[in-house]
C-alpha cells in the first residue's frame, strides 16, 4: 500500500514540473510597448522571414487611412484634386420672346490682355473672369440676335457672385449680311477671313479696319457664299480677305464696307476682289542678323507712293504660332508682313530707328504676287 502511494506521489510531482517548464510555448509574451499579444507574428502584408530568423520592423508602421466613400467600400478612396477657381459671374440667358432658358449658347469675354470663351446650356453658364479687369462680353445662340456689352467685369472680392440676366431677341429671317465673294474672273473665293468691327463716333472717321476687331472668323464655301453671323442692331464695319485653306493670305485686295443693321433689314452683297500685292520684309542689322527692335530701338516703317501722302499700314510678325501686329511699327523679330494686300505699283519704303532715318529705297510690287524684300538696316 505504501509503495503504491509513493509511486502516485512521484507521478504527480513530475506532472507539475513538466507544466511549469513548458508554459512559454502556449502563448507568446505581451509586447510591452503596444499591448498586443501577437506583435511578433508575421501578418499577410509582412515580408516572409528567412528560415530561423525573426521578423523585425525598422520603424513604426504607417496606419492605412480609412475610406471616406459613403458606400462603405473599404477599397474606395477619395481622389485629391486641386480646387478650381470659383465662378464670379453667372449668366442667365433667356429667349426674349418665349421667356424660356436658351438651350445652348456661346459666350466670349475679351479685353486688350486676354480672351475667354465658353458655352452654356439650359440658360446658364458660370464664368471665372480676371479680378480687377473689365472687358466686352458677347453672347450668341443660333436663331437669336447676339447680345454685346462693354464694361463687364468680375466683382471685387469678397463680394458675392454677379448674376447677369441676358435676353436674346429672335433673329429676323431676312436680316443680316450675306456676301458672295469672287475674283474678277467670276470664280468664287473658297476661303476667307471676315473681321467685324463695331462703328461708333470715336472711330467712324478713322481707319477702323486697323483696330481690334469685335470678332474675326475664317470660313470656307466652295460657291463663295458667306452668310455672316447674326449681328445685333447697330453700325458695323466688315473687312474680308481671301486666304488659302491654311489661312494664309492670298494676293487679293480686301473688301472693306460699313453696314447699318436695324434688326429687320438685310444685305446681300456682291464682293469682287481684284488682284493685289503682298509684301514681307526680311530686316537685317549691320551684322546680318535678324533685326531686333529690343536691342536696336523702336523701328518704324513707311510704305507709300512716291510723293504721295503717308498711309497707315498694319504689319504682323508670327512666332511659334503667335501673331503680333502693330501699325507702322516693327512688331518683333522675324519676317515682317503686311496684314493685307495692297495695290500693285511703285512704292517708297522708309525705315526709321529711334526716329532717325536708316533706309530709303524704292520697292516695285506686281499685282497678284507675293514679294519678299531683304532690307539691311545699318
């Protein structure tokens, strides 16, 4: 009996000792810095440890941002896009007769520094205009007379958004201007550029066609028939020049005419364009390099008939797709071209730099041709 009890006591003592020695294999110790009970256990996003190694992190892990998607989709994320400038002018455009919003319309705001364009639908458009600037606003829609106003600008911050109510009157079917453009051989001119100018007391007696156009548009018509865009009642100057399919001028004289529109009258004009001459000047300095008015001084040009009066002319320079134009002044570096064809014949060309005469030479221009003259400016 005593032997049996002794054997039982030995077995119980061995079991207790085995339990005390094997406890670390049941649960790993708690990480004292995080309180987590499985900090050293590799997760699916952790790198697979090498055989026999430990998984260590070089620093604290970056928490994954929670989704703000209202659907609760944990994979969705909210894109971060820069905030666009808020609109500061709102157009509400209605048909004057029907008093209903205009389904689709176009707008253009411009001043001497910039031009902005856009479209509106359902009678509404939001515009973001430059602060502290005013310009001319044009609103157009098919079948309706355009709306044109000067002095339109953004309200000064932090004023509320300006709301403009615009009413477009119906266009009269027979009103407007239609041009039939041809050469003297009765062949239709298939490509033209039309410039429209607003005529008022300040420019009526001047060379208004050399100023800034209200709009300029290229058009193509195989039969040479060009109905112009609807114009609101008023007095307008129209200038038409012939171009090729790429918009380059052809050596044909421009058509320049004024019209008075009342809203219910119209014009159908026969426009014959006779042959003219185009002139481009390759100006070079004393070193044979293209003449730079910034380096050498303001250069003015005079092109007139020998002994005839001075005539203002517009000259243009194109660089990198941008066109600059000035009246009787070299606009920049490059080929200096007349903005429109002139009658052929003998002319006298003068170049002044800083008000001092530098060049005086005869130039003969043949009608129906483009001419390029190299002019050395000492």
